[in-house]
C-alpha cells in the first residue's frame, strides 16, 4: 500500500541487517531485501530481537497487558476512567466499552489467564455502578515494550550512522507515537529537535 509517499509492506518479517562498515546497507526480510538511506528499529517489545545481531544493549522486555471489550453497560462512564489504585482503565466509546490493565512478565506468549480477566471485572465492580457490559466481544492480550527506567530509547545506534532505535514506550506508546515520529524525522533530516532528546539516549545502557 502506498499513501502520501509511504509504502507499507504487510506480513513482512525482518530477518537481518546487511552491514557495510559503519552503515546499514540493506535489510533482508521475508519479502526480499530493502535499501534505504536511514533505517529505524521500531518493533516494540520485539526490538531486542532485531538488535541482537548488532550486539546492541537494548533492555526492552515484554509486559503483557489484558483487555476485555464489551457492549456498553446500561450505566456507562462518559469519559475514560483510570481506576488509579488498581491500575485498571475503563474506556467507553459510542458503541462499546473496554476494561484494560495488568502487567505480566512471562515472556512472549498469548496465553490468556482467566483469573487476570476476572480481576479486571472485580476491580471495575469496586469503582463503577454498572461495571460490566454484555455481551463480551473480545478478550485480548498485548505486549507492552517495557524498559526498567520507564523511558523509551529514541536515538541513533552508537556503531551504525544510519540506524535509529525508537522503542521501549511502555504503557504510553500510543500517546507518545506522534511526538516520537516527529523526533525521529527531525534526527534523520537534521532539523532541531522539538524536545530535548537526551533522556532517550541509548548510551544510558552502556
Ligand atoms: C492492554 C494494553 C493497554 C494499553 N493502553 C494504552 C493506552 O491507553 N495509551 C497508550 O499510549 N498506550 C497504551 N498501551 C501501550 C501501547 O500499546 C504500546 O506502548 C505501543 O503499542 C508501543 O508501540 P510500538 O510501535 O513501539 O510497538 P508495537 O505497537 O508493539 O508494534 C511493534 C510492531 O513490530 C512488529 N514486529 C515485531 N517483530 C518484527 C519482525 N521481526 N519483523 C517485522 N515486524 C516485526 C510487530 O508485529 C508489531 O506490529 C497499552 C498496551 C496494552 C497491552
């Protein structure tokens, strides 16, 4: 798919980098090789699998989160509610309603532990008058890219001059996506950054 000058390759798995001195020359994928002036590793919790070949220290690990999507309950919150003490979020929209939360460090797996879903409902019952909608439409898990200091890495890699990492956005990667994309673009084209990038340096893990 090509839109606004951007080509998206779907179902395309990264295999390895082809390195030429201090630069990435191309990437090899399940859909062939691709060349570019600059490359960005933005593979969320999977990013360390892409940097392994480069011996790059990137301490991102998967923090599994759970969500239940339901029809709206009869008495539904009007705005998203963070049930703060229990770290559960209730999100309403026009035609649906979702409870989300939980942080499970169990590696990469899509196993759904029923008790964790039940906990989301139990917590909602403590805070909301009508906490659960019917029917349940989807029960889902997702991998958050967690770093122990809770800051992402948005930086050029130290040994390859045309390779940027943008990963490790933890629990707020959707909120941080526009700013991260802007910062990466500024780094690549050489514009002054719209925010101080130093807290996001990869060098903090050396
Ligand atoms: C239950 C739950 C609730 C959340 N709620 C919020 C919220 O309210 N607000 C918020 O801001 N954030 C929220 N998050 C966190 C947010 O989803 C993440 O921070 C965000 O998705 C990270 O974005 P990313 O692009 O870095 O990684 P991802 O979104 O994980 O994308 C990485 C992509 O890389 C692909 N990939 C991996 N390996 C390869 C490979 N070898 N080759 C090709 N592609 C590869 C993956 O398939 C994936 O598509 C929530 C997460 C969960 C689990």
